[in-house]
């Protein structure tokens, strides 16, 4: 994965977190849902990893649930799940980026 791709991923994940900060959920919020899904689509264009793609599907499902009519407690649980998935996604991408960089250094050294 290129440095530019890694940066696109980091930016999309940052924007996801900003949507969560701005729109807390628990009520219908089509604008927040669309913005969140936009970031997921951005990630789908860049990430070629089956586990990450499965996490994106789960993120979209949780966001659909969050930005619909929900009691406050359920919305808070969903926000926690989304934050955890975003953090896991970020860690997985960073680890794969480090592995890419190491392989590149190993190739150059050979």
C-alpha cells in the first residue's frame, strides 16, 4: 500500500470520527449517515483486505442503526462499537503499512 493510500485511509477515518463527534445519533439524521457512508466508500476504494471490508460493512450497519430513532442508551452503545471498529481498522491499516515498508526496505537491500 502506498503512502498516499495510507494517508487517504487515515483522513477518511479522521472524518468518520468527526461525524461521530458532530452527530451523536439516536434520531434520524440522513446527513450524518450519508457523510459517514461517504467515508466508508472512500475506504472501500483504497483498501484491498477482506477483513477490513467486512469491518466497513459492519460500520455501515451500525451507522444506519445509530442515525435512526433509537433510545439514548442504545445510541451510546452503537457509538462505542463504531469507535472500537474505527480504532481496530486504524491499527490494522497501520500494521499493514509497516509491513509494506519493511518489505520495500528488504527488497532495496537485496
